[in-house]
């Protein structure tokens, strides 16, 4: 284990590289979650559709994502897409993480939509709204409110999962830590440093999620 003085000195001297990597990690996480929300909402709507074969498509997608490791999905998408056309590492990793997060977000949205009372849809239909108009104006806004807390947790999970982008040579936090550790023959110090950065990010995101939950709880009173 490194001494505290050595750890602190290394932490300060490498702060520039780690700050750049932290910004890239946040950018990767935000993009993958936002795209994952679109994917998840799409497959959630397929799942609750009355057309059975659309629900089966959603089931297959969720099963494939849950049944295979994320690193395998990243490699398949990265090398598969690269075989068709050149895609930057950032977008390859973002799409792979979005594809993975989308399955879990789909289940979050499905549960949130089904948690809205059926009478809400019936009330909208009685006012002359079509099914999808009532879904867009009445059901989905309520479902989004219910989904915000678990979506916040999924954001934190996505942040930690982004470390796997290191395996396709993205200079995010984990890759920078392992590269510096290998170059300086001091792996433990840099791994401890990157753990500190991840803890800071998770603490900040947890704070933001908790604030959202409190504001939602206050508005529901």
C-alpha cells in the first residue's frame, strides 16, 4: 500500500489527466443514458402493446441484454459496427452502453406505465382522446415521475459500467488509471486514485437523485 504522502502527491500531479478523463466519463455516461432512455421507452411501449408479437420482440431484446455480459456486448457492437463502417470509439462505446442500459430502462418504464391507474386512460378516452394521445398527454407524464428515482439509480450504474469502455481504448477514468499505473510501475496508487474519482462522481449523482426524489415527494403532497 502506498503511503499517504505518496498517494496525495501522485493525486495532485495527475489531476489534469484525471479531470479530462472524468469529463469524458461523464459525457459517455450522459449520452449513453439519454439514448438508452429512448431505446427503453420504445421497447417498453412494445411490451405493453396489445399486439403480442411486438411484446415478444421486447422480451427477446431484454433477455439478450440481461443474459450476456456487458463487455461482450461492447465488443460485439464495436467490432461488428467497425466491420461495416468506421465509428469513433466514443460513439461505439456510447451505443453499446445505451443498448445495454435500454433493456433495464425498458423494464423501469414498463413498470411505471403499468402502475398508472387504468382509469386515467379511460378518462382521457372519454374526453375524445385517441389511445396514443392519451398515452402521451396523461399516462407518460405520470409514468416519468414514477420512473425518475430508478432512472437516477440506473444513471449511477451506467457511470460505473462506463469503465468497461477502457477495453476498446477509450481514455476514460479506468483506462487512464491503468495506463499511468503500468507506465509508472505503481498500479495500486493509481487504482486508489481512480476509486476516489468514482466515489466523488457517485456521491454527486446520488445527491442530485436524492434532491429530485425529495422535490417529487414534496410536489405530491
